[in-house]
C-alpha cells in the first residue's frame, strides 16, 4: 500500500540525538511553530500554557548544566521550553471570556453563564488537580508541535530529562508565574546521527487499532 505524504513525513521524524549546529531555522519556520502552538486545541479554549523560544547561544550552553549535559540543547537551532501557568484563578478565566467577546462579538448575556460556571468549576478543584489538567493540555500541544515539525521537515527531540526548577529560576519563569514541563530542541539533524537511519519500532496498526 502506498503511503500518503503525511505518513511519509511522520516516518521521517525521529527523536533527534545530534543536531547540525551550523544550520539554523528560518524566521518563517519559527513563525509556523509559534502559530501551531497558538492554534492547538486546549480544554475550554483556556490555553493555560506559554512557550519560550530560545535562540541565544550563550543561554543554550548554560542550559546544558540543567539538562544533564545533553548536547541537543546546545546544538539545536532553537530550544522551545513548554510551560504551564502556576495558577488558574477567576481573573484568568474572565480574561478568556473577554477575548471571546472581543473577537466573536458574542453577547455578554450568552457568555456570562458559561463564565460563571467555569469559575465555579475551577474553584472546586484542588491545586494539584488543576496542575495535572494543565500538564495534559501541554502534552496535547507537544503532540501537535511534533507533527507540525515532521510536516515542515524540522527535526526535534522532546525532552523530560531536565531540571525544571533550575530552568525556571535561570530563565525567570517563576517570576512570570510559569513552570517548565518539556524542553523541545528543534533544528536540523546532523547527517552523522546514527539514530536517523534506524527503522521505527512500533507495535503496528493491527495491534493498536480496534475497529467496532
């Protein structure tokens, strides 16, 4: 069976272990990743997330210490740090509905009940429960970014192996009310990367898919 173009690109993607430090992503490519981050679906449309885009070489090299000296952070064209908000309160929700009203011109009479219901719902949740929910939203965004990277022929490597507290302090994320969750170096693979030519190991469609 002939693969579609999209499937071929997903097969091309892999967790890049070695980036070509001499090759940089264009502003257009970075813009696509920013827009993809902004357009990814989140529950209630609240977007309890932010993304830090790092291109400064000195910053990338200093982050090596807090990423267990993994070279992707140093050698990638850009490092994306995906973050969640430290807190979702009533004012955050109110701001969301203000955007809805401004962009869609929706009447306050229609929005008010939804806004109050959402404020009440979050007020009943424990802080840790909200953090888990926000982290789930972030992983939805990560999946979208990895797919967009594949389509755009941008190499990437999603990394949980880092020290979030050190990242937060060094980048000043804590002062912005943010917590880092995922580090995503992006750029172009080095042709000598051994892993780029390995076949994908997957359980397979027949085993993973249940049709009813």
